[in-house]
């Protein structure tokens, strides 16, 4: 009896030139045994696989793109692809399914009896939480905050209230070029005693992770404009 193929959730890099430090040899071995992939951005994954030393010419590998522009009605077209052979799915950075449209592909796999295997790799969200010193027993990842300033500030106040009531760390991210706008809104809206973690360029040469009160952050901020970052808040 032929076994159904496997969907492997493949980790990507958070920072360039860190493959030996963040990806175990067994993970690379599995990736190098795959011939077809689903990617949030095909060009990024092609470059990444080439950098890892994939044994097959990149031109011989197959790719389908799944990102925020993929319509729900298009998802069914991925099923024959997944059933054909083992498939690796990649996020743009970090791990699939976390702040990433890959979760919908995983749902499709589960619904059709396809085995899903997560591979070990770096997650900026979990690494930031690990290094924050905030509540790792109770936390919520809330993704991106609203782009409009008034809505963003209202959301920040709501997250601070939730953190105060539940004792829960609140984790969020932002498009890198809006990092400083977000941080300034946090300083504007939140209480001086509330703790804020700024974690930027995780695993990179310029890695910066620091937790302190809003009051202390007002004295000096790091320059993290256009640098991938994760933020944690706890009242």
C-alpha cells in the first residue's frame, strides 16, 4: 500500500549567513531530499535552497507560491500537488504557520490525511519571548497592529489593559520601516511602569534584545528602523 506523502514545515533564516548556527544537519538532510516546495516567496526560497547546497539544480525543483494574495478558492488547487510527493513549505523568514499564510496549507493537509511534520528551526517570536524575561507561562501573539495611528494607539491601550488584568505578555510585530512609529506610540500610550521588550535582528550580527520599563525607554531608544523586530509588552 502506497503511503501518502508528507508535508514538511521547513524553517528559513532570520538573518543571512547563519545556516550552520540555526539549522540542524538532519533538517538540512530532509530539505535536500525534497523536490517540490510551497513558498511565500519563490525567489527567496530558491536563493535559500541554493545557499544550503541543495544537491539538485534549482531549475529541476518545483515551486508553488502561497501568500497573502492567494485567494481561498485557489487553495484546492494545491491538493493534487501535495498528494504527488513529499513537499516542503517555507515562510519568508522563520517558521511556517506562525504569522504566515502557510497555516491554511497545513489545514488542507490535515483535512486530507496528509502527515504534517514540523522541522526544527528559528522562530523570532519564541526566541524573543525566551530572551525577554516576561511571562512565558501566559502570552499572546497578536500579530500586526493597525496601521492608522489612532487605531494603533487604541489597540496598544487595549493590549496593556489585557496584560494587566491577565498577567499576560503581549507579543506583536511590525513592518520594519514602521518600527520607530510603533515604538513611539508605545511610549506615548502606555504607563511608565509597563515593561517593553525590543528584540531586533534575532540571530544576526547586530542582534539586539532588551527589556525595560517604558520610563527607561523614554531616555534612549535603539535605532531599529528597517530592521526586523519583535515587541513584547507586559503591564
